[in-house]
């Protein structure tokens, strides 16, 4: 089967089961920030970026709940592709919260600042407050979204630290308090039809192996980034 048809929900669930069978423990990003010096011998930090589809994020929640594992779901507030306040998406986000998963903010504050001519720090504080009140939660972390504007939302963190905003982490923070990307095997589906990975912050050029294939080698710490939009039942355009 061609690689672009490998990203089904069923195949993804099988890879999570494979990791569980291999003895991996699954943590949220917040749990990692709190427990990073006392991790289980085999650990997956399980992250989901909701870029375009809250509906598909609900499918991932169902898989995780069935397997008894937790994840960190990062939500956009200003996406043209979905409205977190819509009837159905709000229901989905509440179900994610009520299942015990972490909800964080998928921030686009550099984009917001440029488009709206507003201070990026003020945008971040306002958006965190909105999500906290919307879902009755206390957001602990953010993950910078990579959009199509040509700007890099991670640039904001060159001159700021999460503590300024009462946060425990930014998902790519290389400070001592988090520093997950630089000390793990980072595996991501962010290229849609193929996997990529970084080892201790350095790209493994040409390594397109899946999460499940990496699990067979039993790396002690995996940082797994899943995008709910990547997965389907029968084909990409369903």
C-alpha cells in the first residue's frame, strides 16, 4: 500500500497498542514538565495539535480512552478552518477535558500581532484567559502553531519565558524546566503523508519510519506529535 494510505485511524491505534505492549508509559506534556526527572524507563509524551479539525480530534480521544492513555490536545482560537465555540466543537473539547486529557493553547501570537497590530504578549494573555474561562480549566502550556503566513510563532519565545504567563512550558522550550525536544526522539506526522523524526534536536535525514517502527528499537523517551487532521478511515479526502 502506498505511504499516503498508511495514515488511517486503525493503523494509528495499532501502533499505540504496539507501544503499550512494549511497556511504554504515556504522559501529557504537563505531566512530563512535572515529572521529567523521574520518568518511567520507556516513556511517550503524547501530543496532539488540532490544526484543522476538532471532529477528528474526537476520534483520537476515543482511541486514547479505549486504550487508557492520556494526551495533550492543543487548540487554536483563531483558525479559519474551525470554530472552537461552535456547538459541536465545544462539545468535543469538553469531552476531551472530561476524559482527563490536557488541553493547551496552540498559539499564533506572532501572526496575531502582525495582522491586528496588537502586542503579542497581550494577545497571549487574552487567549489563555478565554480558553480557561471557556472550558473551566487552567492552561499549563502552549505549543506554537506553524501557519502559512511566513511568520514563525516560535520567535516570540526568543525574548520571553513561559513563567511570565504563569505557564509551565512552551512545547519546544529548550530551557531546563522542559527541554523535551532536545532530549528525546521526536516523531511527527507533520508532513501529512510521511513521518519525520529528530534525535536530541537533530533531524534524522531520510528517516521516514512510523511511530510503531521506532517503538521496536525501544528508545527510552519519545516525544510524539500527532495531528488529528492527518488521519482517516478509508482515504485522505473523506
